[in-house]
C-alpha cells in the first residue's frame, strides 16, 4: 500500500521545450550536414561489391516412359518444405564449397584469403596480439569461411526453387561461383544416384541366384508332400475325399426325404382303411389306374340302379344283381388300397436300407476328409512359402533388370535443374550512396533533436509550476464550533431516541448543518485569505458576513434525540471490540462524514482501521484522498485489481480507505455476492472495518453484517426522513441501532506528518 500525492509540483512546458529546437536550428543543421558529408565520403571510397543469383528447381526428372514399373508414389523424392530445406543444406555443405573453390582456384585470390595481401596495420595488430594471425588457420578453412560470409542459399517461399546468391568484388566471379555451386550440386546428386544404382545391382545379383534355388526347393517339397499324402484334387480345386463326402451327403438327404414320404403315405392309407373312411382323400389311391377304373364302374352301376329304381322295386332281381356288383366293386377298391399300402411300406423299408448304407459311407468319408484337411493345411503352408519366394524372385528380377539397364546406358536423371543461371551484374549492390547519405542525414537530424530536447529538459528551463500545486504544507483548516448537547442526554439505544423524536415539534434549521458542509469542501485559492502568506501552517476559512436574519434570529437549539457524537461512537466501538461498523446515511452524502470522522478517531487511538466506501458518489473516500480517480471496490469486484491496488492511505490520518473505484458499477454489481468474502478478508487484516453504505436499507446491509458488528445511523437534522429510516432498520432486525452525528466535532490539532489535515 502506498500514499499517492494529491498534486504534482511541476509540469513540463512543451512550448518552451520544443522552442529550443528553433533556437538551436543552426547547430543541428551543421552537425547533420557534417555527418552527411562524412557518410558520402565513406560510401564513395568503399569497395564495390556485386551480387549474382542462380536458381535451381527441385523436381522429379524421371520420365514416365523410363520410370520402373515397381515405382509408386512412395518411391518419389520428398518435395515438401522439409525436403527443400534439406537440399538447401546440401548445397551449402563444405564438400560442394571445397569442390568449387578448387575448381575456380579461390585460394589464390586475396579476396578469399586475407593472408595473401595483409596491410601493414593488420600485421602490426597481429604482432601486438590485438588480432589473430590468419596463417595459423589452414588455407582451406580460410577460403571456406570467406565463401560462407558471401554465400546465401535459401528456398523461395511457397515454391520448390532454391536461390544461390553470392557477392564478390569481381562481377564475373560473383556470377561464376553460384553457377559452379549449382553444377557441383547436380553432379553430386548424379553421383549419389549412380552409387545407389550400382549398389542395388550388386546386391540383387546374388540374391536372385539364391532365391531361384529356394523357389525350386519349395516347389519340390509341395509336389512330394502331395504324392505322399494322396491328396488327389477333384472338381472345384478341392480334395477328392471332401468332394465325395459332399456328394454322399446330398444323396443321403434325398433318400431320407423319399423314405419319410413313403412312410407318411402308407400311414394315411392305413388309417383310411382301418377307420372305414373314404379313400378318395388319399392322393396315392386316386393316382392308381385300376382304382380309377373301378371307381368309374362303380359310378356307372349306381347310375343304372337309379334309373331302374324308377320302374322296379328294390327286391327286383335286376336291381339286386346291380347292388351285388356294386358291393363287389367296393371290396375290390379296398383290396387295391391295401396292396398300394403294402407297396409303400416296402418302398419305405428299401429307402431305410439305402439310408443306413449311405450313413455308413458318410462316416467313413468323414474320417478320410478330416485326415485330408490336416494334410491340406500343411500343404497350403508349403504352397504359400513357395508362392512368396516366387513373387520375391520376380520382383528382384524386375528391379535387377532395370538397375542393370540404367548402369549399362548410364541413364540416371537428377531431380534438379538450373532454371535461371547467374548473370554478370553491371551495378554494385553495395554501397548505395543515395540511401546511405539520406539515412545519415535523417538520423543525424533526429539524434541532434533528441539531444537538444534532453538538454533543455534536464537544465530545468522547460519546467513550470504545476497548476494547483501547493509548495507549503497545510496543516489544518479551522472548523466552526457548534454547541454540543450535554453528555447526560446521549443514549446508545435507538428505541429511546425514536420516543424523543416523536415529542419534538420542530427540528434544527438548515444553518445547523451548513458549517459542516463548508468543512467538507476542498480549500481553493479563493478560500485562502490574502494575508496568510506569512503563516503557511494554518489556513482558516473566511468568516461569513453576518446577515440581518442571522442577527435577528437566535441560533437554533441543538437536537436532543439521544444521538451520540463522534468521540462517543469511537469509544463505543473500542470498548465493545467490534470488528465491523456499518454506517447508514439516509440524508445523503453530507451525513457520510460520520463514518470518516469515527474511522479517524479509532485510528488515532492506535487501532488498525479501514474505511470501505460503498456510496454511489464516493462521498466518504473523496475527502480522504482528494480525488475520485483511484481504483476501489468496484475494480475489486470486477476483477480488475487486487487488494494491494485498491487499499490507499488516508492523507490526514493513519486510517486506510477503499474508495468506490473507477470500474463499471453495473459489471461490479454482478459480483456483489463476493462482498461477504471481501468483508471477511478485511476483518481478518484490520482491527475495525468501517463501511459507509449511504442511504441503504436493511436488505442492502445484510450481506455486510457479521459477528461483532455495530450498526450506526448518521444524522445531521432529526427530520422525518431520519426517523423513518431508523424505524425501518429496527423493524428489519437491528434493534441496537445507534444514532451518531458529526456536528460539533473538532478535528485533532496534530495531523500526520507529511499529510494535510482534513479540509
């Protein structure tokens, strides 16, 4: 926690500060011109450097007609960002740079070997040990070091093109070196491919011979095992035993179906004969030709009997003969049905015998098929081994033929090509005289302007007294004295105070409150007497000119409602050991002075006190800090600050204060549920927490109350507003409410050193 000063002592006079530039313009311009001339001379005398660039494309160069058939997408070179970066490192490798240096003889040029043409100054520096001797480093390393300083290899963004830049004092050499590096890189890639191809051919030749022998042995094992196991192959590429088992199973199913059908038909005929029912319902009986003819004869006899019955009686010999024939036909039909039933039974028995034979054959073939299956598993394993070796042999043979043909024809396309060879530069890239001179002039002007401003600022000529600043410490502002009521009238319990209020007929006039309102205002230049320059430690408020009304009317009498003054309220809090003191001010901001004065009184007694301002206008904290722009409780609730940021020191006492703050009140009220937690934390850190709630009700102060809490009602005038607020608080569960008034309180005469007294 820190104490913020109320006002700054001095301010920077910007007009005076920047006017120094106009006063010193000639010096600034002369220095800028001198620096610009020196830059022009150095740029003109500097050694010219030329730069050239060669571009190499990284892309597959294999033709679709010459690409091996076995090559797929996975065999193609990686051409993503990492692949291009890898090729960049290969191009700038020591091996390629050494090859180029040897080819072009760079070790013979002083540009790349400073040991060949050392100046007298460099030799002297080497002798005294201020510079390392280049002769101690091998010539090859010195050349490579210089080449790396002048070489820049990078991949062009979002392309597969690599740029090779090289700078040199010789424009022809600047173009020859990147071309030589690109050629060496492509040659190296071709040599690497040739080496890989030769290694592949040398590896595949003995492997193919070995695989041919292994394939021959594997196929011989398959044939031998097949002959030994008698695994003859039938149709559909299956073992003969398995095929026979399948056929017998189908035959057995058919025989079982015929037997079941014959048995069912015989049973139906038997049931019809035994039950005396009609045989016409049996399909097999109806399908018999003999029975059909007997049925036709039977129908014919019945028709004759019906015709003769119209002219003859039933006992007529002719009718009786026809009936006798009809009865014989029924017997013949039943005899034929019995014969049919016996034939079906015989057919069923034959089918049963055939079924038994087939079952025996199937069981035999099952055992044979099981043995054949086990043998087939072993045979399949041998066949898979032989097939895999044959496929590997064919693949090796194909690759070997491709490698051998490329080796014989020397066809190994490199996946890179030069798309833009270097051109001999006609213009030096360094030094650029125009930009160097312009930059030197602008930089010198800027630096001189900054130096001039800093000199003016540090000299104090650009400073002026701050507006409203106070260079003398103000100790105290005298507060008008108001007569205090007798101490015998003070009553801490508000129930008695309300009774007294009911008996009052009149209340103190506005004049009784006006002195305190004047005391709450800040001192300004108009309120300080002109003749007080000799007494800076005491600033008195100007005495108001007595008006005619004030001369006629006597001073209103002080109210005797049982309220206590600030000292009594402080003594009560100290004696009771209260941890929280909640002040409610129904009359508004002016009555909030009670909380401020009580907090200062308790703090002066030696306790650690903090005042929490929960008023909407900041009426309690503004007189303690002289400003309402400090972070406070709203910033804490809105999670914009911490406790150390919102707790400030009172300018006029040892009390600490948390102001209203600068955050959005609507956003802060969304986190109002955090107030009990904040109050608990503050109660733990301080002996007493004084909360000024303004014109709050019982519901509003409910979340602030806790153990050891005292509730006070601040009042200036005992009017109906104060009475109603007191009654509501008592009815809402605060019967021990205490009224307190700031009227008549005199601030202490010895303020905190280094701070102003309450104004």
